C-alpha cells in the first residue's frame, strides 16, 4: 500500500506503480486508467488555472458521481485549492448558506440533472452573491496547456495540517456545519478502510450514490492507496444498475442498507448469481438488521462489512473479514488503527464495565475543526476527545455497538 501524504502525491505514486491499471469505469463503459486519470486531471487543472483558479481559493462543486467529478477533485488538489463538495440534493437556501459561509469563489454544477435545473438555481445565487462565479460542467471540464501550471508550493505538498476540504454535516436540528479536513485525515480514513476490507488491485468497488459525501470520496483515496478500481453509478436504478455491476465484475458491492436490500430482493428472483465475483458487501451502519446480514450470507455467501464513522471523523470502526457471523450481524466493528474510543457516562465518569456511554473519540482521521471556531471549542472535551453525541458499548472482543443518540443532538452519518 502506498504512503503518499496528499492526494496529488498519492496519484503520482500510483501512476508510477500501476499506470495502465483500470482506475474507474461508468455505466456507459467509459474508462480511465490511473495514467489517463492523471493526464485528465492535469489538463483540467490547467484549464481551471486559465480561468483564474489559484492555490488557496475555495471552490464548491455540486456534481453527480461522474468520472469528471473525480477528475475535478484531483485537478483542484493539483492547484492547491480548498474544495467544498456539496450534495446534489441541496437546494437554494442550503447552497446559499454553504457557499456564503465557506466564502466560495467558484461553484461548479451541471446544467440540469435528474430533472432539476442547477444552472437556474446557481445563477440566482450568483446574482445575490456578487463574488461567486459559476462553471457549468456537463460531463466536461475546462482543458488547458499544462505548461501554465507551476509546481505545487512545498508547503502544500508537505503541510498535512493545512485544510484542503470542507464538508458539511446534514444539519439535523440546526444549520449544517462546515467541517475542515486535510488530505492527511482522509488518507488515514481511507487506509483504515483499505486494511480492514483487504483491498487489492483486482478489486472493483461499486461507487453508487453521492460522491460529495465524505465516505464516498474516501474511495478515491482508497483506489490510489491500493490500486483498486471503482464502478461509478450516478443514480441507482435497480435493473440497470445491477446489470452494470454484474457486467463490470464487482467484488465489493455497496454501499448501504438500502442497496444491500435491493440486491437481496433481486437475487431472490433469479437462479444465477447476480455478482459472481463479489467477496463482500461494504457498508451498513448501526441500524443494520441482523436478518439482512444473515440473508446476504445465505444468498451471496459473503459478509456485510459495516462500521461506524461521522463526517468529523470517518471510518472510526470497520468490521473485519475474520469477524464471526455474530460480530458482523450485531456490532459495528473494532476501532481502526490509531483510533481511541472512550465511553463516558452522564456524570462524566469513564465506562470500564461494558455498559453504555457517550462515544468520544481521538483519531488520525479527526477533522481539523469546524469553520466556526466556537463550535470547534465546544466539540472537544478537556482531553481532546471529540464528543460524538452517539451512545454505545464495547464488548469483550473490542467491538463497538452503537445503541442510540443523546437527546437533542443532531444525527451523525454512519459508514455506508
């Protein structure tokens, strides 16, 4: 597994290691090798540079799970941009809040996708926010001569404490919060995922749903770390999407309970295996039904590898291929390397007997902080543990089981 400390350094290392290996394929059978991806990202970086994008700028993007979205993320990394992925499901008020708070200078969107007119929405936002520029990217990005690109400043290549990503929480009971991450924190989470799942170059992961979510973007880093490839599906449609995953010989079928249930329902209707090469279903948070885990095992003869994580610290626990069926069905996995989990009672005493307590965590994949400094200070206890607001217990084998949520605390996002 490679050891690069930034996205762009990882990409350069991966191109040197396996330039001609498949990196991604989409529903239309468009493909990119790692070398081709690197070339496309540099050309897009040059095109964005010619359009005025510079290191330190904040660029928001609200794009589906397209090859071009992955290329854009790498291109912005090449430029040293602070990038802000936004869910395609966000609408006027949410996008206005996010782009204003993050002080975004550029918003990248499709013109129309899934029947919604993003261009009209963004144009109205830009008229209200005179400093926000727009770039319409319908499966195409600006192209430029890479000769215009300067070498990345040394500080951007080596300073792993500098923020390079802004993700937003789902909001829950209040306004969504901007969460600052670096490439290093995302690489730590992707490494945890890669090691637990045992990623290898021949793996083909199903990347279905919103690429803008932190857990989805981790697969970009995971593919660079391990050499595996991703099958990109921008919007799940049962028959068509299963046909794509089958055609592309998916080995890791995800992501999340709704999709797992869809695969189970479809497999019941046919006599032949839907996914002949699958070796695990990845995803499934604390609410996964034990019956579903058992049915996946019965129908596909593979485990469901669930886990627990939040936007502020993804991939805190992940199930292991060696876990017993009971552990896979009833727990959320063991802490990843370097992750510390502390359970705390209401009286602030630490749980040591296996009973429930609030989950507090310290981890290499922990966020750098919130955009709102006051929120950052409130989020950590005196020992530097993040207060997740989730409640759980740890069994005698070290497995976490998330059991609930503190009253009045907005919901965090599970691994999916």
